[in-house]
C-alpha cells in the first residue's frame, strides 16, 4: 500500500508524525491511512505498520531499495511496557497480539536520500500506539524500558531522569503552591537543592488565581538559576477536568527547569482516581487517557504520568485492569490507617506488585505525622512517633522506583519538613497558630543520609551515617502538649485520633562507622527521663516514654562520657492549653 499524505479527522492525533515527515498505515480490517501511534493508547488490533511513499521495508533490512534503506538505518526509539524481543521479523511482544512494525520516512527534497533534515528529536522516547478503539484494554506502551533499533541492532537504554540531584533513583519533595514572597521562594529552592532532591512536585489547585501563577513563575525562575527541577502535581480537589490546566501545563513542560523522566515531562496529581473523574469517557482510565495523555501527545508533548489516586481502591489488578494507561502510581498514604498507631506496607506491596507485573513505575511516600486543626471538618491527628523512621526502613527494603517526601511546606497538615512562611497563611490564622513556633527544618539532619542510602540501593538503615563531617548527627521531636492535657477552651475541641497521642520523646540519631559506646539521654524540666539509650553505628531510632510537663533536652555522649551533640526544645511541654495543638516540635542536635 502506498501512502503519501497524513490522515486528518476530528480526533486527529498524528500532528507530530506529519511534522516529522512520517506517513503511515494501520491495518485493522480496513486500512486507515496516516495514523501515527501515541503512548497513551494501545488496544486490540492485528497489525500496525508505518510505510513510506513508494515502498515498504522491514527493520530487518531485507528490502534493498536505497532510499528506504537510508531511512531504515535511522535510529528509531520504540518503548514497550513488557519484555521486548526484536527478531528478524521485528515483532514486539508486550501482552498484545502480534505487532509487525515496518518503518520508513519520506525524505525531504533537500535530503537527497537522507533523513537528516527530519526532526527525529520529536520522536525520541515516544511510543507509537494510536489505534482504532475497541472494548479490550491493554497496558499503554510506557517509555521504560526503551530500546534503540537501527536495522536489527538492539541497544537497550536505561531509564534516565533529568535532575541535579545525586546519581541513583529519583527523589522528590511535595511543595504546596501558596502566595509566597519571591525572596522566600528563592530560599526554599536553595535549601531543597542542598538536600540533594532531584525534583519538586508543585501541588497546584488553580491556574486562574494570580497568587498561584506568580508563585509558579517565580519558582521556575529560581529553579533554573539554581539547577533544580520541577513538575506539577495537579490537586484534583481544585479541578474538575484536565482541560482546566492543560494549556497551562503545555506552557511549562518545555522549560529547562521542568523535570523529565525517560525524556518525557513528568506529571502527577493529588486525587483523580474516583468515578467522578471519568471526564465524560466510559472509565476513569479512559478519561485521563483521552483528556490528558492524548491531548498532550497531540500537542507534541507526550508525558510520563504518575498520579496519586488514593481516592480509589488499591488492587492487584490496578494497572492490568483498572488503569492500564498510567505510567505509574504514587501512594500518598504514608501514615498509619485509621485507629492504628503504626504505618504498614500493605498498600505499598500491592501497588509495587501490580506495577512490576505490568512494567509500570511505583512511587512511595515518606512523611512524619499528620495533624490538621483548621475547622470542624479538618480537625484530626494521625500518629507520628516512629512514622518517618518506619518509612525509611520500608522504602529501603522495598526499593520503589521513586520516592516523594511529604512535604516541604504543608503547614496545614503538620508534615512540613522545610520552611514555613507566614504570608502563605494570612487567610487561615488557625493554621498559623499551630505552626508559628514549630520549626521542622531539623528533619534535614537525617534526610541527606537517607537520600544517599536510597540512591545507593542499600536495603537497610544500618549504613546511614552522618553527613555533617562529625561522628554524630540527629534530632529529637515531641508533642508540646500532653495526651490528657486540658484544652477544653479550644473552640474546635480535641482532634479526632487524639486518643492515639503518645507521651514520648523520639529521636533519629546517626553515628559514624566504627564508633561504639555512644548513648543518648533525655531530661524534662531538669529531670532525667528513662535510662540512657545505647546507640550503634548507622541510623538509630529511639523513643523514651513518660514525657511530663517542662522543657525537653536530649544529649548524646561518646564512650568517654563527653557530650558530642545536644539540643533543647524551645517549647515547654504543657499539661493545659487554650489550643489543642498536637504538632511536633523538632529539635536539631548540634
């Protein structure tokens, strides 16, 4: 079959192909000329071919037509979701019917038999899958792993990310886009870079408010100046449909500071998996596929889509049945389940198993407590003591593809690890009341060591050593309000889950390799709390019961009894207060 024009319909998705000089045919009972293939759409079919005007040639190089041979030798990137086998028949096995890919391109007039003038860069890391729809759904062809095919020579390409963080698996941190001053945004960017973070997930729930768009503009400027990468996590509590933000997204994905994975702009969400997010399509999967993934592909910007769909059940068939179009999933649920005091990996292992069986990606979250004390509807506490420590171990054991720290600056839920700026909370003074004197940046005493361990692929916290050049480094944290304290004057009352509050002082302490005999002691109001805690080389998670009212101090001593690091909390522990504040005070040991 000879084809020399691009096909065009109301659902045309082959603009990218036409711009690159490709014409094609998809054989599915009735040939449809000129349809190019997108990574968002793989459905039941018999055979898909891309042909040029005048001839056909397989990648095996069996056709001797010189013009076609020139084209066939051009590097073409093909990404598949499952194990890929390239034989002399050039058949791609990916849980689909047999697909024979025949390629060639129509050389431009100036190429004289060469395709050097064709914009092949627009095709890199793009999967070709735009096919006639059928009820049968298959996993999308994801960009990882990727194989370069030049004739029949196969060269695998490892998954790559565009970042300034240290080598290894990508590490992200969640950032709430609020109305923040430019100087404070610049400080945030510099502090995040210092942690070794690869990219920042910008939680955005509006693209029409000037305070939000201004903050986004500023953070992109400072990110580019400081070598930090960014991507969007569209908060679906603020959007009804991707068409509300897709033009905005398209304007940023080409910026230098936008994070890419396997050559594709990385995109995420908060929520979006519930039934109301089908966007007029038959399923939620199809809704995101058609309204976001295909639209971005049509605009020349295919994406790597890893949303957080915690608003829909976590199942073993998450990718194979419910959401085959996704490239991965982010598990936002990084805390204990309701009524429990310990976080588990139940959801993590289900997601990870589903991702691995479908050649998808899995992103795991890490966070301390959740405490929200804003209004009658948002007044809860999810246990924090030991939560981050447990997640460190769980992440290193499971080795997910990505991790996302939750969060840099979400003061509203208490799990912030970075700077809190008062201008972001001028309209919610009740949040500011619970965070004003509770700096959490001391978490940065241990985060770089954990990030280094994760990127190195180690499976235990035992090799998490100090990064400050000393033999010891760490922090402690505690509630500054006792579990049974009287806070009846608070108009919101005690938060749901307050019965799970623990009167403890917890610590995370790093001891250098080979250093033994170190101990940690805690005092409250000048009185020693419990006994000395023995510390071993590596990461130590300690918890001492019996917290009482007073000022808290932790001291770490070496084997000779010499104090090496210590810290004292700025907030006294109270037995009564006008505010039911179960936020943590987090104190660096220096």
